C-alpha cells in the first residue's frame, strides 16, 4: 500500500543509494567498471574482499528492492484502473509534451 511504500521503500531506496555512493567515493571512482579495476589489484587483501562482497550484497538487495517496487506499482495500477492501462486508451488519444506544452 501507499502508506507502507513511502516511509519504508523510499527510506530503503535512499539508504542503498547512499551506501553505494559512499563505497565508490572511498575508492575515488564513479563507475562500477572503475571500482572493479581498483579492487582487482588488491583483492588478495581480506578487507578488500569483504568490502567487495558487501557491495555485491548491496547490489542484490537493490535489485530485489526495485523488483518489489515494480510489483507494488503494477498492483496499484491494476487496482486503480480496474484493468490494463492500455485497455483504457484510445489509439486516437492526443498527448501533450509536458516540457514544450505541444
């Protein structure tokens, strides 16, 4: 439900983003490929392996989190419309670009 989504899911989202960003910042990189290049050089150190494993766990949690958000949003869409969104749109529906207003 929306009541659970906002406090729990959004808080989790920001927590995961912050943890990943902090890890990359500590390595001095911005991309995963750059991080991998850094930790490959030092992977033989237990502390590096531990941090890499934590990052991989974080990625797994992130993927699970996004999947649960997707499932929740799909359920909400179905509940609100009573069916598929595409079923309720006419092929002749005109749309307005939110940026240009055209």
